[in-house]
């Protein structure tokens, strides 16, 4: 019987079927952020052992400072780092520490090192673990309690989600990125549309996307409420993986590719829900509110609250300091953040640098570029992207999560307006009272150099 | 795991959709070493407190009639966003033992069970009716929850049934330690790993850099 990618991933990982659609599943990769030191310490206090330390990989990302030289890392950030180091040593976990060339945001680091493989099951106590689904891996975020369960047993108990396919039809217009496509999808379907589902993204638009673009797409699966985002692996996936340090080598490589070729969704496979979204008319997107579904194409008016009793549109616009029905174009901004597990990879930085080249960050705008990993920052520096950003007046920082969630004390001040390439525009996400507009790296760079929310397609960009 | 069997308590209506995890607990207390049991003071801070830090007297949990609330009756997609289990610890710290909503963020939903907090999904129109009754207070402001029978008693006495995954329900009723339960299956886990090591050795990282 034809099966979906998700069905195949699920079946491969079932150790035991339990009651009510639940199963005990094997975990192949457990990524650990710097919040994980605390969880590992708790594991030790409970007298439990890490079952398979060789399948765990840690890198500090959330709590470390991203100023050059890591200067200004908070006292708590340093404590988290010390905890992570101690626990990684105690439990025998591979740690890509701050001075390691492999350090990075875990969802950038994992694929970069070739740890995330098609057909693998990946978990991390971080909701954006779904990023890894771009490789045809079953990847999802877990809580602190589940972290302990995975650590002690190398398994997770999960109720089988239903399956949804989002078919992206048409071709992206020039200047429209994977970020724009996914923000449009979320705006169209809403942030709860994926609740209870494993969502596979498919269609001609996906086949045209690079692995980095696919990661941006799957990264935002959780923002439409999905358990995980998935993309069937293809030649682009395998070519991307081949040179990566932890990818299989020699005979194993050939066996692995043969195995991975059986993973894509079979023709005729049935999904519980199938949706088609036409993307050829999608414009660069920008969020106006306090939920990723509060999004419009640049130049479009933001909505007028039509009531419904919950005042969410009105409350969001009040928080954001916006008038119902206004356009965002031309709105002055104070901060720009280019980074996060959504948009901090080399192609993201190239897109932003293409806009920044030969221009200057507007007066009174603070603009940061925070690469997703040390490898990204080295590659960008080799191409001279850091120079372009610095010459334009951007701050070129050390890899980490930084202002995306402000866990390391790096915040957008209250009342200030930021254009951010991250994933959440929740109330206070980037700092208490901060106002966040989510957009693509090119749109963020355009806002930085004009000091206003700007349609990047109106700026001339030299190839 | 904490046990949950029955609960009869004051329920606070919070008719907001998409209350996200950052709204339930901000990141600062989680990353500055505030002990788990003290997170309640920070729960729902953006809604509970005014910018100057004083309590907002209009917010439902600050009103005297809901001061002893143990149940929240809220909008769809409650707890969407981050995987931070601190969101559940913070609500528990406020004394909340159950949350009723048309739907929940998935990771939050699971995190609730891990901490003995019961998330109950009910149809949106039923949730709205409960919120109305709780706000009006004509029949009081209390709900009854019986997990054994999977029944919720509305203020007006109507008995509503709800569904909870059987596995989760049993774990809550018996206060099971999920790690200990899985560790009993370790022979199966080892057998699975032996088989997969043969079949797909690369998943076990046989080629290292």
C-alpha cells in the first residue's frame, strides 16, 4: 500500500505499539541546548544514567552572549554554560563549546554536521526542532520531563499524529523567499491549523528550494501548530549531506542513500488532510501583530477588527502601536535583528548582504547580524560578508539565539520597533514591551538601510 | 508524576485565543535561576500586571471572586509556541490544576500531563457557554472534574463528558513515573537497537569525523 514519508518514519521507529494510538519510539539524535545542563543535572540527582550518550550532541546557544568575544554574557548565562560543561563531561556527551568551530544554534549545527539524516528521529527540548524535518527526519520539540525520559531510555512515547500535506503550487516571484511563503501559509491557515498533525510540504515550489530554504519552511511548522514539518528527501538532500562530517562514509554512504530513496511519500499515498496553496502571487510578507498569523503582504493594509468578542486584532494592534487598516510601508523602525534558527544560515546572510552592500544603516537604527553557527560565520567571513555588514554599520556578532527570544539578556527595549528574521512576534518576545515585525533577511536589511519598513523589491540590488 | 483524580474548584474564564507560552511565562525568570516552585509569581505577567508592576484589578485572576481559582477556562490554541515546561510550572505555581480550552499547543498539552495538570479539550461553543456561566456567577463559579469518569460538571449542573488519551489518563490517575514504566521495556529497546545497528548502522554514527 502506498505510504507517506511520515508513515514510513513512524513505522521505522516503533519499538512497541501502546494503547490508543501511542507508541514507544526510538530516538536517534538528542540535541541539547545550554538549558539542558539543568535537565542533565536533574537526571543525575534522580540517580538515572544517560542511556546512549553517543547519540546526544550539545551546543550552547540560548543563554550565551553574542557580543564579540562573548563579552557581557550574563551571570546566569555563564552558570548555564558551566552546568552544561559539567554535565556533558559527567554523562559523556559530545559538546561543541563556545570555542569550538562546530558551535551553533542546535538546529543549525545538527544539519551542518550531518547529524540530522533522512529517516532519523530527532528530538530536542526546543520547539523549533521541527527545522530538521527538512531532511526527511521525524523531528519535534519536547519538554523538560520528556528530555529526562529520552535521556534515560533513548525513547519517547508519542500519540501518532494525523497527516497533512500542504501542496505549494506555482513558482515564487522574484524577491520572495521561503520565509515569505511560510508566513503566507501561516497567515492563510492560522497558528492552530497544524494541531494534531505531521505536516509534509510538497509541490514544485519545494523541489526548487535549497536545503536552507527547506529548513526555513520546516522551522516555521510549529508556528502553524504542527507536531512536525517534513519534506521528502531527494537528490538535493543527498548532495547536501555527502560532505558533512558525521554523514555516513564509504559503503555505508551507498547503503544509506539506497535506504533513503525509499523514504519519499509514494504516489497515491493518502493524507488525512490535503491542502493546496498557490504561491505565485505571494509578495514579501511582514507581520503586524503578536502572532505569526498576523501577517500581510508588504503594501497591503493591516486588518480592521471585525469584532468576535475576543479583541485579539485590536489588542495586537494597540500593543504594536498601529492603527486598524493602515499600511506598514514607511513605518519608522528602531532595531533590526538578522539571525535565529529560522534565518541565520549562509544564504540568509548573503541575501541580507546583497541589500546592505554599499548602503548605510539609517541613523538611530541598531542593526545586528547574528550568524547561526561558527561555521556560518567563518563561511560568511571568507566571502567578505562581515565586511559588507560592518561597512554598512551593522554589528557582526557571535553565533547564538540572541534577540530571537532574549534569553541571554539581549533585548529590544520597551516600545521600540524591530524588524526581525526570527520566528515569533509574541507580546514581549524580544524584550518586555518590544514590538516585533517578522520578515525575510532581505526585508530586514532593507528596513535597516532605509530606517523604515520597506518593500525590498524597490531597492536596486547589484548581483 | 503528580496524581489527578477529581477536582472541584473555582474556575476563571479567560476568553482569549492563542495565549502563547511567552505570555504564560516570560523567558527572564526561566533563565535567571528562579526556582520552579516560585514561578507562579511570574505567571501570565503581561496580563496580570500593569507596566508599573502593580496588579491589574480588571484581570480575571486578580478579582476577588476568582482569587482561589484552580481551573482556567480559556480560548483556542492555549500554550502555543515554545516547549518551555516552565509554562506549566508557572500555572501550577498559581494554583491551577486544570485548563479547559477548545485546543492546546501540542508540546504544552503533553507537558501538562507530566506535571499532574489536566488539559481538557471541549468544543468551542461549550467552552464559551462555560465562560459565560463563570463570568455571570448565577450558579456560582465552580466546576467539578472527575477524571475517572471523564466528566466535567458545569456551574448550572450540566454534566459534560470529555476525552483524554487513555494512556495519559491512567498515568494521571495512578501517578505513574513514565521513566520507570519505560525502563521495564529496556530489553525491547536493546533488541530494537541491535536490529537497527545491523540494518542502518549510520544512525548509530559508525563513521565519525
